[in-house]
């Protein structure tokens, strides 16, 4: 999301009165639209949890060095080239994906062939139509105005990154294989969403809505996903998010072993762990553990390291930090 304007602050003030004066989060890092203004603590929400001790302290590994990455909104660990990561910008950019390493060094830019970028908000990795190939899923799922009758997720074979690819750029990008369009429709009208998750084994796809005054809702499209017709999303539950930002889920990921889910809002992260012996979807009933992610300022992305032993996150604010927390 882009930053609020003074007009939006005025409108927010009319809605919440004197509460605005107590808001410590700097206004320049809040989202653009009134629909995206962070939720204030509701009487039925729990107080923020203490940070879970499963993970160590947040460490800033680097700032991303590619100046074309201005609003890192999605993040994923590469499966084809271990040690590298992928990101994309929020709305306003073209259909580009950017590769980089843990030192923030640029490793290449690809234009996703056959894709459009209306409001890309998140990305995921998962299986696809060909066995033994890795795929990236790019979520064009943002809908601030609540007007989209359908959303789209693009599935594309993940590029194999080589050393010469680092010379590519947004003005002279490489090209991916042709992307497939996976069209999706909610069962109950339009929703704004910024979290896309794909289960690494089943290929089931999940979208989690971004809510301002209610709990975020989890929707699922079970694999196999059609590229010929619209896929119906099924509402499978809600999340009772703790903390100041309530239901403002801005990113998500499933661990490579398919046993954990990481979510984030603008400032911190959360994790759910599946119960052994139960189906994966039982994970949504588990308690959320809060994870401190350091100084992100407008965090909209989170992912697992390829070995599953750490979480990484970026921010939409410049310079773009790459932050890591490791499991103890």
C-alpha cells in the first residue's frame, strides 16, 4: 500500500476522534486509502502477546541494492537457486520479479511473460503442472476499493538464476516462461487481500483478507487449480489476530515442510503450527504466536528460509531492509 495523505488523516480523525492523537505509528508509513487505515484496538481483541521465544532477535542482514525495488510487497525463497530470494513491487510497477541474495546484492530481473500487474500483493512457491519443476505464484489480489469481481494469481515456472543474469535490469529484463492465469472468485463478494499462500505439497491455494474492523477471513481453492475457468474460493475460517493492527494481514507463507504458517502485519510477525496427525487446515484453529521482526516500518512481506529454520521479511519503505529471525 502507498502512504496516506493528510486528507485521509482528516477523515480518519472524524471517525475515531481523539484516538488519533494517541497514535504513535508515524503517519507517513500508513496505507493510502481510508479502507486500508489500520484498525485501532477493539474491545473484543486481546492485548498484544509477548514475542514468542521460538525465534531469536531480529537481525538486519542487508538493504536491497536494486533501486528498482521501491515497495517490496512479496517475498519468497528460491527453490531453483538455493540461497537466493525473490520479491516484487506493490501496485504501480510492471509484472517484474527481482532476484537477490542474503547480502542484498541484485541477481537479476525478469518480466513475467503473459502477466499483468494490477495490484500485486504477495507471492508464494509451490508445485505446478509439471512434476520436478518449481513454480512461483504471484498474487494480483489487492482491491482497496472492493470492486473486483475476480482476482488473479499468476503461476510461472521459477527461473534458474545464473551469474550473468545479474546484469539484467528493469529496463532490460530477462523473460520467464509464459505464465498461467489462475482466476479466483470469492463466494461472498469482493475483498481486499495481501496474503497469498500455497501449500508446498498439495498445491492448495489460500488467500487471507485484510480487514480494518473485523477478523481477517481465510479462503481456499483446492488443487488442482484450473486455468480454463474461474476457481471458486471457499471460506474456511477467520483469524483472531492479536495486537494493535488487528486484522491487517499484509503477507503470509507456509513453511517448506508444510507444517507451519507465518503471517505478518505492518510491524510484526505471527506463526501457527499444525497439530501432528491432523489435516493441514486444522492449523487455522491454532493459537497465533507473535514474532518480533525488528524495524520494518511498513512491512508487507514474510517468508521462510529454504531450510525452514528462519523467517525473513522486507519493508515497503526505502531503503528496503532484509530482516531475519532464526529459530532457537
